[in-house]
């Protein structure tokens, strides 16, 4: 039997979100096996997940990263990858550190190869457990399904905000739209909390104002960008200009999106569908699920979207208060769905 992660009683406020994760989203069955990958900072939340797994009665393993390798990780430890390959269900519930994206890509490669139902709870915190993780994920899934059916028919998606975003994506029938609504399947692992549809665009052009958050480790450092937004100009799917009053953020973002030949390329175009997420909290895991548009530069999830290029980096960019049109059909006004 794996070690107990937390000696104190489980915080009852964490229980609904943990139950949603294990029972509703991952649909763990008693006859299945599960792997939890966590860290010291996330032990209380992982302990709530552990309690729910034990309630289901499934076999499981737990790995606290600091007990197996130095942080930041240079790669995912081999014993963890081997354990993943034996499971049908998994969760990554840990805080990120600079330079660790490669280790998570190693992990998700095993997830993809062995078709695990995987919940990605990167940088999860108590607030997210009490907000986005308490969503009615069956309702989120129904909304996401209606939206993706319309998106798959759209040749162009236009998005505008009162803060300066005027951005147009063009889409190809050869690049797949993916639904990650929180109800996780073997076809695509998903972030928890879930609630988005996404693809890799054929092309994008325009100005995207990031007055929400940016992703990866920069999110922890800079949080909510409402008072000092990052303005990105894109031409033919690549960054051509960056502006921000925060000079440090500007230079870090410029460096991040210069890592490899495709780090400055729009790899993801996504629409958040988690209606339990109502405002930016300064945390990418939840904020990218807010109803609205987010884009990401770098890795296009080629293994799922069918895109023909890859990148070592992936950084999400979230804005606020979108109006959105699928071709000429308006589907969102002021961040509220009209379908």
C-alpha cells in the first residue's frame, strides 16, 4: 500500500473537486490501476485525490518528485515512466519549475503511447480546487460538444476585445479540433480543471492583447496582466512585434518565444468553455478555461491536431472580454456564449 501523503485530516473543502477529478473526469474503475505524480508543495491536494482513489478501490502508486530526482527536473525519472506504462489512469499534480517542460513532454509521450486517461493538474492550488474543479463537467462537456461541432465547420474565427485585440484565425479541415472538457478519454489527455476546445490553426493574423495571463513558469512570476498587458502582433502565424510596459516580462517572453525555430509560431488556437471560471485569477491552469479565446506559441500538439511541425516550447496567452465570430456567425459577446 502506498504511503499516506498527508497525516492531518483531509480538508473537506477539497473533497468535491477531488471527487470530480477521480470519479467524474477520470472515471476510475475498481479494476484499474492509477499513477499519481506529485511534489511536496501539492501533497495536500494529492492526499485528497488519494482518498478518492481508495474510495473507488483501485490499485495505485504515488510518486513525490523530490524523492526521486533533483528539481528542476532534467527529465522524468525512469521508474515513474515505467510505472505509468503499467497504469490505465494517471494524474500529474505538481508545481512547475523553470526548464521542466521537457520532463512533462516525456511523461505525456508515455501517456499517449499507452493511451492512459490522464489528468494534468499543473500548478493546481486550493482556489482552483474550490472554483474550476467544482464545475458541472457534464454540462461543460455538452457545451463544448455544441461548440466544437460549429468550430469544425468554420473557415475563419474572428475575435475582438474592447482592450485592443483584433485577431483572425484561418482553419484547415486537415487540422483536427480537439475537445478537452474535463471528461477525459484515451484519445486525449486533458488539463484539470477541463473546459476548452482547441486546434492548431492553418494561419493567424492580427493583434492579440494578453491582459489575462501568460503560461508556463512566467505565469507564477507575473500573474494577472490586466494593469500591464502584453500586446502581440502576429503576421502569417508568427510574432512580428511585442509591446509591454513591464520590460522584464517583455524580455522574458521574447526570450521564451525565441528558443527554437517554431517557438514564435502560433501552435494552438483555443476557446475556453468552463463556465464555473468567471474571472482571471492569475493562474494559467484555470484562466485558460474561462469562456473566451486563448492562443499559444510553440508546440502545436501535433500528435493530436495533425500539425506538421513541432517545438520544444509552449506558452499560452489569455485575454479578457471577447466577442467571437465563426465566419459571420457571432457565438460570443463580452465573454458570454450565445449558443
